[in-house]
C-alpha cells in the first residue's frame, strides 16, 4: 500500500508540471505546425507522386507531439545527464552513413527503414545544443581559451561529418547556435569575434577543398546573378544558366515575388500548380507561401515562428539554472537561424542549398527533432529551480 501511495504521489507531481507549461508557446508551435500542413497540402495537391505527404506530415506531427508529452514529464536534469550520450550516439550515426545509408540524389544522408527514413543530421542539431549546454554550464569555462576551443570542437566534429554527406546547409546552421550559446554563457565580445573569424577562414577553406563542384557552381551563379539586369535575362548565356545551375533559385524567386499582397490563393500559384518549382514541399516551401498567400501570408508564418523563438528566449530569461537557460537559447538560435536561412534561400539572398523550414517543411526527422527540442524547453520553463548562489549570468 505504501508503494502504491508513493507511486501515485510521484505520478501526480509529474502531471502537475503540465499546469506550468507555457501555453502561449504551445499555441505558437501548433500554429506553425498547422501552417506546415496547409502549405504541404497545397504544394502536393496535384502531384500524384507526392500527394501522400500531407497525411504523412500529419502523422509525423502527431508522433512528435506524443513524444514531446513524455519528454515533459521527467525532470530535465535527467536529460542533462544523457546529453553526452545523445551527442555520441548522433556522431556514431553520422559516421555510419557512408557505410550503411543508400545514395539518394548524390548524397548519403538517410538511414532507410521500411516505410520511413531517419536523417541523423537533424538530430545532431539538438545533440549539439544539449552537449554545449552541458559543457558551458560552468561559469568559469566561458572566460578561458579552453571554454572557447572545446565548444568549437564539439560543433566541428558533427559539422564536418554532415558536410561530408554532403549537406552544407545543416552544417552551417550549427554556427549561429555556437555563437548564441557562447554569448549567453558569458563569452567576451573578443572571443565571439575570434570564433567568427575562425569560422570565416574555415568557410573559405571548405569552399576550395571540401565543396563538390556543383556546390561551388551554386555559389558562382549566386554571385553572378547580382550583376544581372533585365536586358541580361534575354542573353543566351544567362538563360542557359537559369535553365541549369540557377533553375531552382530562379523559379523560387519568381514564385516568391509574384504573390503580391495576398497571393494567388491556396493551390493556385502557377509555379506550384504547373510544377515549375522543384522540392516545393521541402526546400522551397516558403516560396509557395509567398506565391499563394502573398506578403500577408509570409508575415503570418514568420510571425508564428518569431513567437516561438521569442517565447523560448523569454523562458531562458526567466531561468537562472545555467544548463536550462543555455538549452533554451540554443534551441531558439537553431529554430530562428534555420528559418531565416530557408527564407534567404527562397529569395536567392544566399546560395541555393537544401534546408527545411522547421515544422513547416515536409520531413519526419526535421519535425521530430524540432518538436523534441521544443518539448525540452517547455520542460525547463515549467520548473523553477532554486539557485542559492549569485546569478552566474551577470
């Protein structure tokens, strides 16, 4: 009887945590997921090959929300203890891709299973956040060379493995996460500038030594397009580029720019409906948003994502315990930076690269990783840990 009473008491305490979950963040996340389902459905409505994606995305979201519910119940200190285990598991998964993953579109990024596939690079983003938070939770570490070098090493290992797949965009997302978490941990402005400088040098090295020919060609075409005028678009050599390496970003730019204030209406965008825009439910879903709902629809989607990001930062501001605060900052930087990069790709403001918009683009791994990270942050926000020492973030 005593064991039953103890178990019931523990269960009630776990369920009581749900009352302290930030409802506004939950509503914002639900709104972003709903936007994703709507625009994935619109992008695949007339495509027999991908018409099942909306239903599958709904299943991904439902499974992700179910997993997130169970992540909310245990105290997040248990997740802190598993941070390095999760990081090591994702590194091993990335190491195994060249050996066990099938080649799809010239890349080895997914482990194929019956009926679904897993992309380890999406979970690596969350693993890096948890590992960096566990590393930087000690105040003194943020003010030393050791505190600068080790976080860079933690990020560099999965970043290089992801770059080898090749998946340049996912590797680049880890940079803003590193900068944001080091800054939140108390690193000086000089240290942040040093990290930026090292990152820029590595980017130049990667361009000449690690990038594939098609990736270099995308960068070259992106640099060229800034000098084009309306008259240049009628030149044979420019039109040839737009039919080849510049096809995807050019079609995306047409779709995004043609929507005007309110767009053509769901399912009515010419670039979407007549199959001019490739990968429109994944890498270019925001172009569909702009074409079919216009400037107002873009503001709505970006506003929902901004609500999620600023909600996480608000949770971080209220959390004095260092690990929890750093995790919230890291997840906010990940969601915000990846969303902005996706928008920039659709507007051809940066070189074309495949990068899903969190919770909006189609993809099970991206959806599950994002919802899992958000659930951890809600877990942190639902608890107020007493800190007797002085605030380490001053």
